[in-house]
């Protein structure tokens, strides 16, 4: 019982801390919201890549599709932020399901190329459909109405932050629930040995498509949150750099770790924010070196590093998770 | 549409295809032949290209600049192979993809801190800058040069990989490194040499193709998709696939631009996706796996 209560406290503490940020760091609301959005995006990748083992280099496409869908929906259909979020999630999930059905028969290098090619094609579409997306000028003029008709997006970003936190919380709970379910475990099985999963009768392809669509929907929500927070969508949100960045964040934090995605996002977004003020290329150097170091020396990312320090500090309790 | 203009379109397609091949030929070695997921190909190309442009700016000739580009990129490749790639050979696609992505960031940042954000100027020698009469029309000498350079590189690769003892050892080392070690082949040395050669070719490609793909800070990421697509469509394990893929993609892109200019990039990526789904292991799949 005590262990269970401790477990719950461990799970709740980061969320409580995130709520407290609203009062602790009122000057950094948009930064804090970016951390959460990036964390959600990285968590979506962790679902597809970390658990289902789908090696994708084009995950930015779903973030971008969600961002554009939310923006276009807000401008042309309805400015309600939650409706926009739902629309973006649905559209991104649908794109994920369709492209997933097309490409998830393949694996390895071919799959990487296909994810890249599809992301490039979607970016090309966004670039050429200027009437809808604004082309390379980006999409502007997104004005979300108050959340639930009650909470206006204020100048300081408190509403935007708490709104983002609430959405991220809901998605994260859903994701953890799914990952703990038989379906979630079967994804780990597919990653570890697809042939054996097939042999015991698991519908591997359908599972992968479902995981990919779910991950895409989640990435789409993240994109929509980004679009609503910044009130603009740029072509870059669909690009290779976005796909690469989220890959870095997920791996930096530690894949398949409960808080990995958010830990990576915290370090990445905060680091980028402060380093970019000095010189974006120096930040690129740092993040590149960090990336190499993580791959070469700390396979489990920052979350793994935290574990390691924790175990050093308390050698007698080693072994437990 | 006359026969002659059709011929011109085909020639343009061939030239663009060969340019693709020349620029990604190094990757056909590191990724295609050695099966290392080398997303840093563009980064090695940049190292070579920047070195070449510095040489040109200091009065070196075009040929010397190409040599310097090859040495710079090859040297960087040799060092990277030792320190970064070798521990990852056995660790699968994802760690290799991530490490090389990080390496790309490091190279972009370092080069930009050293040289600034401006596009590197890479003037062609006068002999390549003009037009040449090819019977039915005047044609840019540079494009003919690219076609020739691509054909020459393909021939060289074929000779080295298919016709020399080194090539045979390399193919064996890729297919079964343990067995090769057992019979006394120095697999590490072969991989190091080959990887460095692939990087050197990346540097050469960057200088040769600089008119089509100008060298700027984001070069390594901007054209990465294109490099990867060429090798991905060609198929790993055999460089000939990359040659075929380059030419097919060059023709599709050029023909698309002539006949459906608005939709040409869709046609290009649709063709890429179609080809990958039709032949998931590449147009010319390698002998094993």
C-alpha cells in the first residue's frame, strides 16, 4: 500500500509541478507551453518508434498537418480551440492511417525512405496550395476564441499554458493507458520480433497501422497546440528539421521511459531558447554533440542517466524499477 | 513537339540524372554498399565543398579544388569512421541514423561558425562555363561535363568493386565480416578505406554539383532527402541500382517539369513512393539480404 501510494505520488508530482509553473514562472509561459507541446510530440514518436519500432524520419509531417488543419479550421470553419484541436487530431490521424497502410509492409531503410518521401510530398502540397496554406509565407490570422467560451487567451499566456497542460495531460494519460494494455504490449512484441508475433497469430500489420495512426493523431494535436499558441503555421513545421528535432528530443530524453519525452523536451526547448538568443549555430553544435554522446554512451537517454545517478545514490535498492 | 526538342529533354534529363548520381555516388558506397545509415553524407559533402571553395578563392584551379575537396572530405570520413561509425556497425539502423544526424548538426554549426552563412561561391572554369555545339543545337558544356563525369565515376566504381581483389574483399566483408576475419582479411582496414573513399566522393560530388545545388549552411539537410532517395530506390548492396535510380529520377523530374510544370514535384515524389513500394528492396537489389 505504501509503495503504491509512493508510486502515485511519483506520478502526480511532475504534473503538480507543471501546474505550479503557472505561478512560479509567469514570465516564461510561452516557453513552458512549448516544452509541453514538444514533449507531447516526442511522446507520439516514442509510441511509434520506441514501442512499435517504426523507424520514421518523417514524423514532422503529422505535426505540420495538425498545425495546418487547426489553423485552417480556425480561420474558415470555427475559431473554437477545442474543436480545432479535435479536427487537427482527426485529420493527422487519418493521414497517419492512410500513409501507414501504404508503407508499413516495408521495414528498415525502405521504410525510412518512404516516410521521408511522404513527408516531402506533404510539404510540397502545403507549399503549392497557397490559397489554403499561405505557401512559404506561412499561415497567419489564426484567432482562437476563448476556451469553452469562458477563458480568453490572455496576453501573458496563462490561459494558453494551462490549456496546453490540460490537453497534454489527457493525451499522456491515454498514451500510458494504451501502452500498459495488451495492445501496447503487443507493440513491444512486434518491435522485438515481428516474425514470432505473426507466428502466435497477432495481426502485425494492423497493429502497426493502428499504432502509427494513433501516433500521428497525437503528433497532430501537438501541431495544433503549437499553431494555436503561436497563431501562425510555417512551412518549416512540416520539414525534415522538425522530424529530426523530435527524433533528437525523444532519444535525448530516453525512449520507452515514462518521463523521457518530457525530460528531453525540457532540456531541448529551454536550452534552445537561451542558446538561440546568443547564436543558433552554437546551439546546433551543442545539440549535435549531445546527440552523438547519447547514441555512443547513454543509450537510455537522460531518463536512463537519472536512473543511473539514482542507483549510485542508493546502492541497496538497486534492481527495482 | 519535334524530335529534336524531345532529344533535348532527354539530354536534360540525362544530365540531371547524372548530377544526382555524381552527388550521391559517395552515399551509394557508404549506405548502398556498406549498409551504414549515413545521414551525414551531406555533411561530408559540405566539408569537401567548403574546402574546395576555399581553394578556388585562393587561386587554385578547378582540378586542384576537386582534389582538395576529396582529401578534406575523405580525411574527415576516415576520422569519423574510426571514432564514431565503427562502434555502431553492429547496432542497427536507428543508432546510426541518430548519430549521423547529430554529426550533421555538428558539421553545419562548425562550418557556419567558421565561414558565416553566405552561399559559397564556386565559379566554373571558362572551359565549362560556355556552350558547346552538339550538332543540332548549342548545349551547356557543364551539363555535358556532368554526364561524362557521372559515366566515368560509374565505370571506375564498377572496375574497383567488381574487378579488383579489393572489391571482392569488400563485398565479402560486407556480407560476412566474421568469416572474412577468420580467413585473414583485415575487415577494419577495408571498411575504413571504403568509408573514407565514399566520403571523398561526397566531397567531389559537392564541388561538381555546386551549380545545381549551391553550398550553403543547410546544404547537408536540404539535399539529404534527395541523396537518400537515390540510394533507397537504387537498392542497397549494389551501386548500379543508384545509377539506374538517378537516371530514372532525372528523366521523370525533367519530363515532368516540361509537360506538367505545376505538378512536377508531386510527380517526382509520387514516382519515388511508387518505385519504393513496387520494389521495396530497390531497382537493383543486392546479392543478399
